[in-house]
C-alpha cells in the first residue's frame, strides 16, 4: 500500500512539474499568405516554422491570425504576448523583444509590363505613386524619395489591383507574398506585371514578445537556441524549400 501511494504521489508530482514546465504564449499574426493564412496547410510557412521551433522548448504557443494593426497594437500594449511573424523596427523594439530572424524575405518592386522604362534606383520613383500596406515596416526610407506618394491598403491584393488598373505606378512587397497572391487570384494577369531592377535589402521575420511579459528574455533565448538547432539539423531548410516549391514567380 505504501509503495502504491508513493508511486501515485510521484506520478502526480511528475505530471504537475510537467504541466508547470509548459509555458503558454499567445502570439498574433496577420493574414499574409504564404506566411500566415487559416486556409493554408499548417496555416502558412511562418506559423509552421514558429510552431516547429517552439516544439523543442518549454513554450507552447497559440497563434491567432488578426488584422495587422490590431495585432501590433495589442502586442505593444501587452494585450497579447507578442507577434509570430514581425518585421523589425526601432519603434516596435521599445515594447517588444525580438528573436533572431527565422525567415529571410526578398523585397521587390513591381511595375506594369507596359511601362517601357527600366528602373534600377529608388530615386527613379520620384513623383510616382507607390502601393504599400498599412503599418508595414519595409526597412526602406521611402520618405527620402522626393514627391513619392504612398497609397496605403490593408491587403496586398488591393495594391496589385491598383497597379493593374493604373491607380498606382508601382507596388512594393515581399516576393513570396506577391507570387502567392498573383498565382492564387490573378494568374491570368501574370504577364501584365514585371519586377523592376531596383535592388532592396532583404527583410527578416522574427518572433517578438512583449517586454511586459514575465520571462520574455528566456522565451526569446530558448527560441533562438531551438532555431539554431533547426538550421543545423536541416529541418529549417526543409520547411522553407517545401513552401518555395509551391509557386512560380514573376519576371
């Protein structure tokens, strides 16, 4: 009887410690295929990657997909614990602690194929209308381009429609997202757009956790350690390659 009670107590203690070891983390992401979308397998590349990396840590993230502006504001205010797929900015870093980048994304600028001029420098966009997404941090000093008009939209697809209809002259965006949107919704229009020769620095996606959350430093440190392991064992590249093989691009 004593052995049974001791065994039962040990089992309950083990379960209790195990439950305590699992730290819940509520993250938000915005709808941005192929990175995050409830309609995609594993809900997208970024969410699959984040959940894979956290799977070897003591953190159990739950990731909800939300309007981007609301997600950023909620994370900054501590309503949510953080963001699952954030681009870094100094302003955001005041309220959020960023992980090492787990995905690198190429930025491109599209134009209508009927536009005969060759564009190789951002300064050539002077006086033009550029389609951008609301509250996005592109890492490009667009304010330094004289007379450039930014036309904001909540969704990239609207930027692309504006480009095709002539409401904007150019669209800036993540290459994977642009390719996905064109293939999914505007495949018959692929030959009507082309990529300019303007070279932009790639942007990175991070997990960003609210600095008001107790233990946020350890959460980020554990994520970074698990990310390094995933890059070493090949699982990180396997996930990226699987998603990049899904679509053909624009020229």
